[in-house]
């Protein structure tokens, strides 16, 4: 272990060991007890911060975010309070990064892909789920916590006056459609909502006509027939948003690969750098631990709500259609070259994809083989 790493570990342990044990005991749910008070008179005066989520009101995503925000004042013994705002209420979804950098928001719960779509940070395409990317949440934990992804993300966001606190697990993304899709060929000619960027390019490669829409615009577009199909979040979120009323089908991969295009739709918590720097080290460390806990809460809340949502979609007559194993192989053959094409447009994107490839080649992950990427090169 390097001297710098050893000193970080020692400092982190001395500041947060008691809190980590407390958080690890599972006491962050409803009715959680207050953590021991941090003896810092300046911090303990109390401070309220504005945080906006990408999720809109009346969804499992925003309800979970709101509960977490409301728990922070108690869990920090009154040092910090988070004032939650739903998506679009202070800043439009695509503008949240700019709003947080400018100090309009103190922090945000966002998705990195939008930074790639807007061009603000092309590497954002690889800081959350992408077509045929790592398919399981724990593999993304490996990427960020074991392979240096968090440090790299912090370096990239710092250039925009932002502090990347950590990643937050959510769900896979679904595709809702009003026409039956049972093979990749069925996407040809469809007007398809995608978030843009690398994801859209993969579907355009199989003949779809893609359009980028903010989340609030997806349901109306499906209802009006302006689009034939749309990618959006997981079952519980989408049922909350009324997708059962505006779509006839949910398109998924085969049982081996339920989601091809965004299997782990990772979100993030980011703060304005000046706001973050104004906090004590102890408070920063505690909030970092609270974001880790939020990831667990966010993921498990969605998975629990999904149980009922699948039944609700079935009761509403929405049919799940599945692509074939041959479609998976074909989509993988399309996606993999596009990984390298997108990564090589920007040196930082190449750095992030390089970490992904290291995880994918790990013998315990074995998601790709050296032969799969033979002939491809990253311009690091």
C-alpha cells in the first residue's frame, strides 16, 4: 500500500469508524437513531443545502431520494440538512450539471450519461451503464471502489467545479413499445426515444430512428404516437409514471441477458466544489458514507417495488417480449466497436473505458476475453 493510500485509510478510519459501524448495522431506514455528535462547533451550527434529483415527483425514485435527504439532518446531528427538489423544479434535467457548478444547486442526484450527451464531459458515457457493458451492480462497485473509478470520476468532475461523492445504484432500463419487438430487425424504422450518445448510436446501427427526450417528455410522446418506443428506467419507476397506459409491450433480452442496452443504470451524487470544500473533513467523510448508504437504499427500494410493478404491468395487459440469444450476439458485435469509437474521441473517455476493460477481463468476471478486443486500441 502506498504512503498516500495508507494515510488516507488511517484518517478515514479515525474519523468515520464509529459511524461506519453504525451505518453498517442497518439503522438508516425509517426511525433511524442519530449518529454520535461530531465535536465541531463551526459545523454543528447547522446548514441547509439544496439538492435536486433527476427523478420527478410521485415516483419510487424521488420518494426514496426525499426520505434520504430528510434523514441527513438527524444522521449528521444537525450539522447538515438537505432540502430535496424533484427533477425539473429548479433546473431542467440536462442543465443540472451547469446549475450545480454555478451554485444554483448545492448538489445533485443525476446520471452521468447526460454529461456526455450535452458534450460537457464525453467520459460520462462510460461512468454509467452503456450497451453490453458490465451487467451486474457489484461489478460497477468493483470498477469504482477497487479499480480507481471513483478517483478518476472526481478528477473529471473537479474540472467543472464539482465534487463527485459517489455512485448510486438504481435498476436496469426497459424499453416500452407500442409495436411488438421480438428481434433486433423489428427496431428498423422505429421512432425510438433514447438518451442519445453511445446508446443511441447502437440502436441507429440496427436501423432505428432515435430521438433524445428528457424523462418528463417520454410518456406524452408515447401517448401521442410521436414515438413508437422508448427507453426509460425500471418497472416500478415506469409504472409510477403511467407507462402501462401508453405502451403495449416491454422489450427485454433473453433470460441470460435481460437488458442489452443499459443493464445497470447508475446514478451519482455530486456537490458544488466550493460548497463541499467549505465542510469539515469529518462532515465530508460522513456524507460520503451516507451516499454509500443511499445507494443501498435506492437500489433495494426499487427492487422491492419492482415485485409489485411486474404484476401491475401484467394486469394492465402489457406484454413482455424477448429478444433471442442470436440478437445478443449481434448487438454485442455492434456495440463493442462503438465502445472504442466513442472512447477514442476523448482521452478521458479512453481512460474510463480502460478501467472497464480491466474489470471485464478479470478472471472472476470474465465478461470478455482478450480475443474479443483483439485489433482494438485505446488512445490513452
